[in-house]
C-alpha cells in the first residue's frame, strides 16, 4: 500500500512514514560533553600530523601563520553560530537541517551534499596519509611494505567495523585516542625544545622571490592559497551537531563541547605549526608527506622515530574514526528524509548507520584509486582529495552562516536555548572568510581537478533530486521542524532507543 502524501512545499512532495520506517532507523543516546569533546578533537587532530604543511610551500611560514589567524577567527564565529542552531534544532541532520529550515529543500540538499563531499573526502585523505605512516612504520621495524591499495582496504574495513559496532564504543574510542594524540604532540614539542632541534631561523629558510621578504617569501597573494591548508587544523570540528540524536543533552553539551574542542585545537595547532616547522625548516616542511614523523626522525633518528610514529599514527586514526562517524550520520539524515536513497539510513542491531558507513567507504576508496591510477603519486593524490574536502567544507560553512542570518529573521521567536555571543555580525564575518577561501580555490589552477570533480557530483545530485527524489521526501524530524516553522523541535527521547 503506497504511503499517503501529506504535505508539499517548494515543489517537494512529502509522505508520512510509519513507525516501522523509523524503527529501522534508530540511534542511541550515548555521549556526554566529554565524549562529544573527544569526537570533535579526534575528528580534527590528524590535521596536526599531515596535510596542513602544504600551505607553507605556497605562502611561507609567515603566510601560513596569517592564514592560521584568519581561520581561528572564522572558526570562533562558526562554532558560536552552529552552537545556537544545533541547540534550537537538535537533529542528526546538522548543516542540512539548518539550511533546510532557512532555504527550503534545495538549500538543504546543496548544504547537506557539501558536508557529504567534505566528510567522505576528508576520510579518504586521512586514509591516504595513514597508509603512508603505517607503511613507513612496518617497513622500518618489520621490513614489511604493502601495496597502498591494501592499506586503504585494511583501514576502511577496520574503521567501518568500529563505527558500526555502536555509538558508545565510538565515543569512548574518540576520547582515548584524542588524549593519546594530544600527548604525542606535547611529547614532540618537549623533545623539539629540549634537544635543540628547533631553530627559529629555520622558520624563514625559504629563499624569497625577488622583492619579497623572508616572512612572506612569495608575497601576499599566496596567503589566499594557504587558507585551505590552514583549515586542516580545524576541519571537522563542525561535525558536532551530527551527534545530536546520540547526545544525552544536545542543547547543553554540543555548544560546550565545541568551545572546549576549539581551544584544544588552537593550542595543538600552534605547537605543531611553530615547532614542527622549526625542526625541519620551512622549505622541507612545505613538501613533507609525513611532517611530524619527519620531525621525530630529525630529533631521534629513523629507528626510534618509527616507534614514536606508532603513537603519531594514533592521531590519524582518531580522525579517521571521527570523520567516518560524521559522514555516516550526514548520509543517514539525508537518506532518512529521502534526499538520498532511503536504504542508506538503515541501522542495524547496534543502532548505527552501517549501510551509509559502507557506502562512504566504497566511494572514498574509489576516489583514491581513480586519482592514483591517473597519476596522483608523490603526494599529489592526497593533496587533490584534501582540496575536495576543503572546498566542500567552505561551501558548507558559507551556507550555514547564511542560514544562521536567515533564521534569525525568519524564525525570530523560535526557541534558542543557546545564543551565539557574536550573533549576526559573527556569522557575517565567518561567511566572508569562507567566501575568501572559496575564491582562493578559483584563483589557484592546482585546485581545478578538485573543482571539476565536485561540479560533476553536484550535477548528478541535483538532477536526481529534481527528477526523482524531490517527489519522495519523508517527514523526518528535520523536515517536520522546517515545515512547522520551528514549532516541532524534533525527536523526543521516546523516538530514540535508550542508552544501554
């Protein structure tokens, strides 16, 4: 018997799914503020181990430091704004949910898809760099080197299994590996200073272009190109709202965890930016595939560095788990509402979106394989996928800040248990910086393959939505909130399985 059509909006047709539909798509409340902090820090911390350093190659250390400062301001405003929206809309949809309420189904899809691209690509980047770290360790200590495809398959399989095992396990793992990762960075920092390997002059060892300075060896414009790489110190922290339906108290704990995580990441980012670069030198750091591991090597030599790299690898694996959690919940929420194929939102007996987790892993593996087969060697493949992740992120950031501004006007009386201390001006600042990063992509020809790939993905998604999925949406919690004008605040505890 067909599901009854009950509402239409913005050219979209909705059906009211029965209890059986949602019974197959349930999540379990498992996280307090510490678990959410661990999830946010863990999702980001790999950015301290690999990826960020390519920005130094573009802009030098001084340019990268300026880029870091700009993005610190953006992420402060972003997390304040997201905290307000997530407290008002405690749904798994996160960015998609915010944009859906502000800009309708098309806006919700465009924003949600940007996060899908961001998180699936970010997971692939972390798999790429983790494979390099892991193979360096096994080659040095065991004399064992595996093909890169084997490492990718192993990493995806292990972490899909971990995330599918249950949210409680995921949050506990996130706390442990986040603490270990922070400890590794602190140990490296102490060793860099105590050994004398850190040299202030090494921060400025890139030979300046004619007419330029040691602080900005390639001039001012490359700062724009460094911004996407500086994002790597923070990218992923915005995933916290995706844990709303698995948090014991999302209204209180998600904004609080976001503030704690942001402070943690600013401290670790500055330590790595200064000390890792000061140990290796700016020129070497800018092209290093494994900058922290190279830093350990410079201090203690290859053998001991390989042992320490076992701990450094934990940082990458922390982010692998955290970002995989994010793409699983993002795809779950969009498919539960009917924007993506509905089967992707099925949850198993552990009440985790295992189908979405597998689908994201398959897509990520395929993207890495395609890039590798088409000449993405010597670190180029990782940089291309990293650019895809960052482009998806800045688009999602910009649209979320636009949503924040619209919602303040559109739903002025909606319940907002937490309000951003920076308000609309903060959202405008964050949107402007996100737009600046977006422009940086367009002006840099090395980002062209990433932009082309994302355009292709969007064409497929938008055509599919316009022709088919737009007429088969489901009244999920996110859609109920949007259609009710903020009256229906989304899933009650009765709709979710209790913590066990």
